[in-house]
C-alpha cells in the first residue's frame, strides 16, 4: 500500500510537470534537487520531503493538495 501511494504521488507530480511543459532537468534545477531525485520521485521509488513538495507546488503554481489527487490512505 505504501508503494502504491508513492507511485501515485510520483505519477501526479509527473503529470503536473508535463502539463507545465517542464523537463525533468529544468524541474530539478528550479527546485534545487538532483535529476536522479526527480526521476526516482516520478517512478514512485522515493517519497518527497515536505520542503520538496512545497518547492514543486511553487514552481508548478499549484496547491500542494493537487499532488495527492486520487490517493486514498484508508
């Protein structure tokens, strides 16, 4: 279940990034994270920190809640 949440969260981040026409490289630079970190996030292999989510929401100009669309933890 935890892996499913990471996968869905990563997918939502990727969808929003693509929607804004930002490459992984550009995104990584804008949020001051490595390209490999962005890649792992979008594949659901790791979870973002609160700070990373905050930076992503600012760069993508969306509320943080958007990253959690379609994710149920119950």
